[in-house]
C-alpha cells in the first residue's frame, strides 16, 4: 500500500533558464495527481511553482497552497490562488514551513534558488536530528543539483555527517521516475537503520 498521500514540492518561483524546469514541474504535478498524491507547495502561481500546481490541477489533483500573507500581493497571485482547492495563509515564513512539514509525507526539491535550498536543507537537518523519516528527493533535472550532491559527499568525507543513515536523499534525474521512487520509498521501513554507509541513493 502506498503510504505517500501528500508530497511537498520545493521549487523556484521563477522559471529559470529555458523551459526545461517548468516543463519538469508540470510533468511532476500531473504525475502526482494521477497517482493520487496531493501537492503541498508554497502557493505561488509563477515560475516552476505555478507549473507544478497547474500540472496537478489539470489532472484533477488536490493542491494545498501555503503562503505567507505578505507574499500574496507581492506575487500578485490573489485571484489565481482561488483555483486551489485548499489555501492556507500564514503570518510568516516559519509558520509556513512548519505547516508544509506537517501536511506532507515526503519532500521533493525541484530546481530553485536560495529559498528552495534553505527549505530542503532544513528538512535534511530535521532528518539528521531524528525528527522524521519521511522520504526526501532531489529532482536532479539536467544535473541541476550536482553541485549540492558533491557538497554532501564532501561533508561526509570530512566527517561532518555522523548520522548518514538518517539523511539519505534520493537523487532522481528523470522527472518520470520521481513518483515511482516516492512510492517505493514510502513502503514501511525498518525501525532500526542498517548502518551508516550511504548518504545518497541515486535512482
């Protein structure tokens, strides 16, 4: 049985260079909806954020947008946000991130900027501290996350990741493999990790 019912997707509110990232976002949103997974995301309607939401909505999927009040007018998304079947407005970024965590069974980082990086790193930090065992995926579209993967390997080699068995993000290069990867990762896991050998698994 699939234990992943809702997935938090972190991604840029800009499209990035070319259309490959927004296309990947749209494909992921649609695939999640078709698999019966609810999208939990930052509520934006532009860039990759908007593409993921549009992909999910176009396939009849459920979408929960969680956005701080000060960003609604800044991003000029108020009217478009009415399309979401659930919209949660928070007072600040901290409340937003906490709710995104609570509402999600897994986390996917599509390409994005500093905010995307901060969000996924915080989720990995909480995993390292033993606060959750929810699957974490780096959607490595066109090798976007390769520098991050190299940095994580370097941290481990230099002795700064002491609980690697708790921080094992999946690195998935092809967007069509993300949902199957989440389904596989969502199967019940052993209560005790089998060692501290791997920090990263690539699919």
